[in-house]
């Protein structure tokens, strides 16, 4: 019998059968995404389409549903996975409350999603309620009804450390602010405020970005599920591994590339766009995430929405395909260089460090080899009753390169792709990061070395940009970071998008219901998106001030030029060259925000040490002079005046 089977196999191979014939896998399954598998109800010609399902788009979808509109959301990345922590103004809580109110008024309790325990899913209460507890909790646990908690935490400690030098000597000024009180009742005046007013106000809540986004996503998903189960036209349809079709993804250039640029954006004679999307799958291709059309899946025609919004982060390929461009924003630091591009590099890291219900910021002086002064910033963000949350971001001074060859860690000529080079580069990043974390937390570097780090430090570059016009089609706008981005130190991007841009969609539907024409309403929407972003840029401007402080004045700048033998213009060229050199060592990769790099260690569950009233440089001077720290520097810090965000 064995010989017969072998003879049969040899005979088939001799007839030209490929070796893959040994694979018993059948290819006859119906392609995924065919009409036999997917209910297409409610996807054609919706009122609103959101391209990208971050906070901006999901809040815009909620406003749209609350105003009786039918929505479709399109997202590449599946569930939210943004790990950073946000500082959130109270306006967001009031916006969620108004959405809850409008949903109940329009659809009644039977049209509102419910949590796993049968209670109504109210967004405002899930985000924050005085009768539930904060802490180490996931949004999905709250929505499932297994936790009596809320997503956010309050900020009980707002601290600002000013460690800038004055008159050639180190000086520390500490400002401890009274915490903002959480709102007790809904305030309609907090819906639709201008962004300067919103961002200049204090942060009230802290929350993990992914948990806030998951809360919004689950609400939309439950609306979709309940409508499909009830056999009615769904108010919401979500496509969570999809994008606007891109057709041929070959490199190409010139005329061929131009011919492909609108593949899924079909132009109509009146300037509107018809949207065609496709399912994609993600792969980790040589260390970077890549997405390709999923084999065997059909194109999905969404038709022509009344309004679509692109909000896909700071680098949107869809906006680019429609001809949208951003321009760099210039800021005059009053250091003799004139207006320069608002740019800064930061190291971001997540340590299992008990920062707690605290927002702590620090600004300090750093000096290059020639004695020129730069201002750098750090921020530490925690979460109420969660000892594991320690998001700390530190600014890299412009003169810092992290070059392993310059540091003497590898010999000259070592290739940048060599393991030794990359290892030394990462060592320099981590050493600098922990030094800066020590300065803002008052925890010695030796202790920080032992703390578990689920993420980072990762280097990223922030360049302030804005578009000229948010209107990219007769029925389409660009919003969120895709339209413009300022500085993130105040969580400005999240607030500008979720509170500002999204609420302009509410105003759009209200205008349409009041009889305003679609062209007039979308023109106003685009204009207000720009106004909101300009407000963010206005608040951000002070965060980019660096190099010689503003109060040095022209005379001091001239003295610096005399001492160094270089003009401000030459110095500006040196700064730009240094920054380019730093970026050339290991190119920055935006996908790194999603790539964990766990460094094992312990949980630092103790509270942060008290803030010292002496400048770190002063302590070092005292140690050098006396051989010890000398004296008690842990004095009581008086409450100061001012504001912080």
C-alpha cells in the first residue's frame, strides 16, 4: 500500500504538479467582505463621514448622531492604542453632558446604548462622576459594568518649577497652585468657547488617551450594534481596518502618480467627492508598519456624503491627496535671530512611577559649550489613585546631538546601522532622559534606573504647522492635527480637536437645520476650524521660546556675540545644523508611538519626594564646597499666584 501511494505521488509530480499541491488548504472560501457576509445597510450617502477615528472625529460623529444624522467612520488601526496621558479642561465634560442630553431628548432611553449591567451608558458619568471612584481601571471594565469607577482622575497638585538662571546665577522659583475644582453641574456656556479661553484655563482632569478614545469608540459601536439588532437603518457604521482606496501603491512619480492620487476620492462636477474605501491589513515590514489592500476583498462605495472630515493625525495622506498642504509656523524668540520655525525635539517615556494626581512642569536653563543659554521644558503627568502612571516628557536642547562617535562610545567610522552604534545611541538617549526625569521628580538617577519602563524614551520632533484653508472639497474639510498642530505641553492638540473642531460640526448641523445652505455652512465650518487652530498656536507660542531669554534685550545679545565671536545669524545656522545632525543619526519614525519597548524593573509606588527650594546647580555647588548637601533644603513651599495648564 505504501508503494502504491508513493507511485501515485511520483506520477502526479511527473505530470507537472507543483510541490504546493501537497498543501491541502482550499482556496474556495468566499472572499471576505462580500455582500453575503456584510450587511451594507446605512453606508450609502451618509450625512457625515469621519476619515480617521481619533478624538476629533468621534466627538464630531457623536454631535452628528445627537443631531439626527447618519454617520460612517473609517479607521485604519482598529481599536485606539494611543498610550499618552492627557490633561483635560472641564469643557470636555460639559460637551459630553450636552451629547447625553441631546441623545436622550431625540431618541429616548430605548435609543441610548447600555452598559453591561443594563444601566444607560452616559458619556459624562463614565468620564467623571462625583459618586464613582478613579484609579487603575480600564474603560472597557467600566462599560462592561464590572467596575464602579470613572475613566478620568482629578488633578490635586499643580506645580511649576522655574529653574532658569538669572544674572549669571542659578535661581529656583516654585509655584504651587490651588487645584481646579471639578464641575458639579452642566454649564452650557462652556460649549463652543474660543480656544484661547479654553487652553488658557486650568486642566481639571487627567486621563489615559486610549481610555478616553475607547469610551467614545464603544459608545459608537454599541449604537451600531443595537440598531442592526433592531432591524432599523443604523445611525452609525464603523469600518475599523479600512481607508479611502489608493489603487496602485507602486512608487511612481510625475504624471502617473498624479493620475492615482484621487483613487478613492471620486470628483463630481460640482466639486463634491464620492468616497470609495477598501479593507487593509497591517504588517511589520522591516521594522516599520505598512498597510496593503487585503486580498480578496471588494471596494466599498460610500456614495456622496453631505460632509466628510479628515482628522488622521499630523501627517494625513488623505488630506495630501486632496491637495492640502501645511506651512511651517515661525516664531520670533527675541534672541536676535528673527522669526524661525517653531520646532522642538522631545524624549517621551512612560515609567511605572507614582506621579499620582499631579501635573508638574519645569522650565530650566541649559548651556552649550560656548555658554549660550537655552530654555528646555519637562512635564510629568500621573493619574489619581493609580501608582503605575508616570508619563514624563523632556525637551532636548538644540545643541545636544546624542552622537556616539562624539561621545567617544564607538570609534570614528562606525556605521550608523551597526549594532554597536545603535546601542550607544540608545544609551545616550536613556542617560540624558533619566537625568532630566531626576530633575523634575527629585528622584536620584540610580533609583530611576531600577524603575520599570513600559515605553521609551523615544525621540520625536515637534514642528508647528498650519494649513491655509480647512476646506478641501465642496463637501469635505480637514480638522484636528491634520489641519494644524501647535505645542502639546498643554494637551492642546487633544483639546483643540475634541472640544474645538468637533463642536464646530455641531454648529454646522444647527446651521443646516436653521436653513443655512450647505456651501455657506461648510465655509463657516472650515473658517472656525482655522480660528480654533490659530488660538492653539497663540497659546503655544510661549512654549517655543528658547535660546537667549526675552528679557536679555538687544544689548545683552550683542555682548554675547562679542564674547563668543559669532553673530546670532551664525548661531542660528549652527543650531539648525546640529538639529539636522541629530535627526540624521537614527531617523525619527512616527510609528514608534505604537511600538512598546519594555525595560523590566520595579514599581516605584512611593509618592514623589518633596520639592526642594534650591536649584540643582546650587546643590552641586554646595556639595562641591562643603562635601555634602549642607542644611535642610526641603523647606515648605508657599502657594504662589498665577495659572498653569
